[in-house]
């Protein structure tokens, strides 16, 4: 476990050195639109922000099931071909976390470059931060892609919630 945590932290530091490297807009959820919603993000109802942490209650019922979800989505243009990394930290009660990075080419064709269905065992405890867990993935964006979207969807029971912070999407050197 310690080796896995050390590898995670080393990779994160190497590939996402500064906040300036983050391709996502408003990663700390601090900017608001004129109407008071959180800028650059499409969020489930009842989302709340405090000190750079987004809290989402699981309140959207999945059709024909007792599972409830929430969602965090950002669309962005001009993603470059090459290696990228994606990371975030999570805290809270939920059963699974579904993460998708979709890319679109000039013709509008959609592909999933990163599609992960995660459970608690897939997360790494954040050092010195009780209750916080993280993950880190590398993926390669192919030539011909001109836009993308990141989707984060926790699944669980009604009344559960998730806190999200430090979401980063970075370009890496090949």
C-alpha cells in the first residue's frame, strides 16, 4: 500500500506540477456565472461549494432501481494530441464512481478514451488527509481530436453524498 501511494504521489507531482498546467477551467469551483451558478461546470442540483470542495448529494434516481447518482461534467475545446493525466480527490459515502473522458473529432464522432467504474478498493488514501482518497490515470489523446468532456458520476443510496476537490487534467510530455 505504501509503495502504491508513493507511486501515485510521485506521478502526480511529475505530471501535474502547477495549477497553470490544469486544462480544466475553474478547478476549485470558485468562479460564478452572472446567474450565480458555478462557472465552467455542469452539476447536479443541490451542489454546494466551500473552500474549493464541491459537495454533491446523491439525489438523482436511476430508472428502475434504488440507486441514486449525481454528476459533475465539464466540456472543453482544443485538447491536444498526446499523453495526458487525470486525477482528483474524493471523500464521502457512495458505492461506486463512474468516470468517463469523451473526445470528439472534427466530424463530431465520439469516443471514450478513459472509462472507469471504480469502487472503494480502487482509491488510494491521501497522505495526512483522513477520509480523502484519490486516483490517477494516464491516457493518450489521438490526432484529429478537437474537443473533449470529463464526466464524474458517483452512485449510491439516497441521502449519501460525495465531496470532490483537486480535479486536474494535464498534458504530459511524450
